[in-house]
């Protein structure tokens, strides 16, 4: 009990209710609170986490809105069965095929596009000069009508002029690249991290403030090693788990 309560950080910039919500989520993931079973009473949770009932109530309300919990009048609050999607990160990472067998429909929606000069990090990743024009795409990955990821992707504007139109039409990076003669490509590198979602990700992924996103920063290359895509993707940690895979 003392360890759980003492782990709450009251001055770290994250609301107490969000920290409690995250700890309830972790407890569910650990099997402390069984799926389809009633959550302990608010007073018990308040004691468990060393906070007041109002904070617990706010955390529960957020998790109900996120679809993790279900409140039933006169019966209590129940943990819903919510299996996360498993997204493989491997040599051939693809949004659609990665979720195949787990979802019926998969689609990447183009939110916006622009052309901008490449900063140092983008230029190095794409093997182009700093300041060279790149096309920036803001996209959202959707599965069975629900948002699961949001990505910012950069392409060399000289080589991939018009790729934003291809993305808007096909809803697929892979299909778009085929229009430029790239029928196959490989994942050269992926860096994984996690953070709290920013305002744009909260809106695009329909998340509550303080929600965690899993972040991948990746470079894709042609089969002969030429960089073609640099992307930062954010996945809802509540809906998706990232799985490192040795298979294609």
C-alpha cells in the first residue's frame, strides 16, 4: 500500500486523476483487476493509491469515457474486456498487413499535407541536403472505424512529387509508393519510446488528457538501401501494443 501511494508524483505536471487512471490501467494489464469483474469501491481505491475519493472518481470517469470501464447504476463499475491490437515491428512493417487477422477494415486517412525545408534530422534520415524540399504528411491509422495511430511522415519532394494525392486516393503508404516504382521496401531502423499525447494527438486519436502514446521513429529504404521515408508514428497505448518481430 505504501509503495503504491508513494509512487504518486504530485508535482510532475501530470494531474493526479490521470496518474490514478494510469495506475488502474496498469493494474488491469497486470491482472489485478479482472476483465468483466467489478472494480473495487472508490474508498478502497483511494486508500490503495493514497488519494481522495474525488480524484479516484475523476480517474474512473475518464476510463469510462475511454471505454476501459463501464459504470452500471446500482451495481458498480466493471472492467470491460478490451484486447489490444498487436502491431509487429519488423523488416517489412506495414499498417494494413500488420493488423490483418485482428481487424476487418484498415485505412490510413490523410489529415493534411505541406511542403517544407528539411531540417537536419530529416535531411540525414532521407540522405538529402539540409533545406531541401520535403513533403510532410499528417495521417491517422484507422482500424474498424476507430483511430489507433497518428503519424507525421516526410518524403523527398523532388523524388515523390504528388505523393500526397496518391495517399488521399489510396489510403496506403505502400500503394502510394508503388506509383513511384517502389514495389517493395524495408524497415531500416526503428526507435521506440513513450510519452503523454500532445493536444493534436489527443484530438486525432480521441484520447483523454494525460493518455500515453507509444512512439516509433522509423526510416524505410528501398531493397538496395536508398532512404525513401522518415516517419514518427504515435500509437494509443490503450489500443495497441508494439511487438518486435524477426519475421517479414
